[in-house]
C-alpha cells in the first residue's frame, strides 16, 4: 500500500486583509481541511511553517489553531502532524509543550540545531516498501547557525591539519565578496550545512519539510503581494542541496508551484491573502509515495473559502445593475471605469458588498499620469494654479466657490508662514 501525506503551509492565523480580521475565514477553512483529513485518512500531515501571522499571536489566533490540532489528534487511528516554524512564527512560542504534544503524535520543530549535540528532528513512517524518514528543518537565518558552523569548521581544520587564518578559520582562495553576496551565500551555506551534517541515508526514502526562499538553478518562485520577501533576494537557497529527498514540502511562497522538479513543491497558502492572488486556486496538496526510486504522485484537493477574494471591473452602473438582487460577502477590489464624476460611489457599492477592500477609479489613474506628463512640457510656477489644474484634470470639473475660498486661505497661511 502507498504512503500518503497532506502538505499544508502558510496558515497565517490571525492575519488581516485591508483591516478585516480573517479569523472566521481561517477557522472555516481549517474545518474543511479537518473534514478532508478525516475522510481521506493520510499517513501524516506536514505543516511547513508560518502557522501564525505574527511572532506574538493574539489569544484568539492560538485558540483557532488549538481547536484544529485537537480535532486532528483525536482521530483514531492516530494521524501524526509535523509542524515547523516559519519566518512569521516565534520558534520558542511554537515549541511550547512540544514534548507533551509529541505523545499525541504532534511533532513541533521550532528552532534549527544551534549546538553540536542538537540535530534536525526526524519522524519515521513505515509502509510495505520499508521506512520513510521525514526531516523537519525550521526557518533558518545564517545567524542562527553561524556559531555551530564555525565550531564545525575549526574541528574539521584540526582533523585535517589544514592551513588556517588568524581567526582559526580556513582561508578561502576566492575574490572578496560584497556584503550582499556574502549574505546570499550565507543563507545557502546555512541550509546546506544543516542538511549535510545529518549524513542522510539516500538508500532510504526521505522527505524534508522546509520554510525558505528556494530557487532552482537561478529560477525564482512566482510570488504574491502577501509574502515577506527579502529585498534583492538575499535569502535565496538553491534547490541543489535537496537532492537526497524524494519529496520536499515547502512553505513561505503563497502561490502553489513546484521548483526544479515536481517533487520540490510549495503547496501555497490555504486562503488568498492579497488581491494579487484572486485568480489562484488554493488547495491541500496530497503527496503519494510509491516504490523507492519512483517520483511521488501529487494530487490537489481544492479548498473552497467562506468568502472569495475577487476583482470587479466596470462602470458603477454596470456593477450595481449586475449585482442588484443580492448582497455579497466576498472580499472585493472594485475598479471603476466611469469617465464622468461619480456621486459617493463607495456608499452606493456598500449596499451590495459588505467587505470592500478598495475602490479605485481607472480614469483617475490615467488622468494623473497624463497630468504628470503634461507638467514636464509646461511648467507652471504658481502653486495655486498648479493645484487648480490638477483638480480639474482628476475631478473633471472646476473648483466650487467655497472650495476655492478654502484653497485661498490655505495658500495665504502658507505665504504668511514662509514670510
């Protein structure tokens, strides 16, 4: 019989979307995931980091995850749950009670190894083809393992009797690096070092759970607006170090995708956490391990949210007419294409849409751009006239008398202050 795992990540419990709390939506979708686990009965559930949205999650967020874990752990026969910390999680908080939880087959790896006697947590599963080791690598920053790497290097140098620099580290014959190159290399080296020191037996089947920004031969993953990505890609780790693993359950990137090979996979977030994700299909990834040496089979179970995230585009009249017979609770980003000035568009839309994320006027963006372009050719020095021109371009009308009076007062005050 095959071995099957559910792969989840980036739950971000406690997250807000444009000021709306998503706790109700998250509890709803976690309940759907629990029902799927109960129905499909996988051999294990792998959660690849960012359980919470903040390192100090609100009590309500902790309660939502607690309810989910409790229900899963009560299923018989037991289904092990393996959880690592992501960059949004506090390793110490996530690890609280880890030893007690492990008795219920809930395994938590909050921190990566930082001393010689610490190693990656490993859980072993058994099927008809033998044992499979699931390795747990929490989110790594170079600073977390720098001391351990230095100690290991010194030990190797002593054993090899190699030439050393004045600080006891082996001198490398390479060009000096910029700080940016060094940080990027450090991320890659830190992950590679932690995996290599485990001496993973490649004759066995191995799975890794990891939460990092992986690239495949320079190809970077497709991101959304909701991840926290380091500027300049300094946190990149190349997938070359993942060769020993039959399947790699990745977290950190919210768009579902594979990296390099089908079995190195970001399962994506369980909900859409930005407008940029509105067209994505969110799902639970099921990994089916077959005979040793065979590529795993990936199967997706679509997740239906309590409320959709969607973009609606059209004139105000078109949108109101198309939705006149209903009230929508979806999270909507509305782009209005009207040419003329509108009277309180948001107030009219709020009668139909209860969760408006934003209302943008396409015309205003175009006009603002045209106005900026025009300024380059025709420079107007009187700030009051500049504002009046800008106002008429954006609003499609001249200032009203009382508006002009307010503007005059503002500029009079500015002149007075400057004088």
